[in-house]
């Protein structure tokens, strides 16, 4: 979601129940249609774990992919390089291998995956990739130790990001090194690299007790992309279709429209892989209804 004039086009969001639109204050909403399509341009978020391990043919494949995307009227809002499912790490398939793993072999897997994702983003014309916020603290590992490791590992990737003209967006995550926006700000102040940005996940903020609507203006200098999902009132980290949890989306959408109207939003519903179209339709219907009542346009 974001605001402003859009070039003509149409599109589908690739993989899963991802719904990507723009937001702006007031005016009319887009007419209803299939939940995974908009009246375009059409932006989708590609999941980086699908692309992990692409080898020597990646260059040719990326060129062909970029041409296909342009021909379809699609553009990519973000490449999700957070998840590492292709590695199938038995510890946890999403978080591992992580940036702060005590084993340098596993850190190298994360680092090189990130560099490849950045280069792929550049080839496909994606403005950014998102990544995990450090990692899960290992037994006996202090926050200070993990932060030092994260800093050392991400800095070379940020240099690659700058060379590629692609943003590297850290996404605070419950249970990982950086859970809260204050922690992100501390890390960003240490890094001070122009390629670093924030993937603002509304549901994650709610899980850890940060009010998403209040943090939107505070994180404006850093936010380059949003993830949206609902979370139950218990604040347990399980992604729900918007409308099935307790998040005040009217307040969130108003804040985004007021402070970051040109920033894309992806509805992230990876738990609904068995029924992505139904989940996307329900998310679309709920968010359009909330937006209309709040005087916010989703375009």
C-alpha cells in the first residue's frame, strides 16, 4: 500500500497470501476484485527463501525474470530474504542459519544468501530486501556479544547493498536480538550506513507491546516497507488475517497515510499457504472496509 499516481498495469502478488497496496488520505477506494490482484501497478513481495541457492545461472534467470515482470506490468516492492526454508535447518526453518549464530559456517550461509538476494533485487528492479534482526540468542550468548557479531556480519552486506542501489531492511522480530523499535534505533545509530533501513512489521510491534500507530511517525526516517498481519489479543506471535485479531488497523492506516504515504505495505500471511486466495480476499475486504471508514485510500 502507498499513495500517489500509479502507472498503468495489473498484477498478482507472487506466492502465498500477499496483498500489496498503497495508502493515502481520503478519496475513493479501488473497486473490489480478486484479492490477489489490484488495478496496478502491481507490486508483490518475493520470498527470498525460494531464491536461495540459485547458482551460476542466476544472472540469466534474473534477466529473464526482469523482462517477464516488465512485460506483465508487475513491479516488486521487496524481496523477503528473512526466511531460510531452503536450508531446512532442524533448529527452526525461518530463523536459522542466523546472523548471530556462534558457528561462523552458519553465519556465512546467512551472509552470502543476503548478498545474493541483494544482487537479485538489483537485477529484478526491487528497491529493497528484508532480513532478520540478528538472530536467536544462543545459550550463554549475551546481547552485547550477539550485537557485535551482527554488526560485523551485516556491514559487508550493507556495502553490497549500496553498490547495488538496494536497501537492506532489518525487521524486528519477537524472540530475536532486535525485537523492539528502540533496539533497532540503537543498532542503526551504531551502524550509520545509508543502505540500512527498517521493515516495519505491524504485527511484530503489537506482539512485543509497541503501539504500531504511535511508532509510525517515530520510525519515519527509517521505514522503507511495511508488513501487516493481525495478532490475537494475547499477543502470541501467530499471523492472522486482518480482522481476526486485536490490532487497531484504522489507527495504523491513518498514521501511515499521514506520515509515510508512499511506502509500500505487504499483507504477510505465510501460515495460510493451503488457502492463500481465501486469506487474501478476507484481508483485502477487511482492510478496504477499515480504510473507507477511516477516510484513507488504499490504491
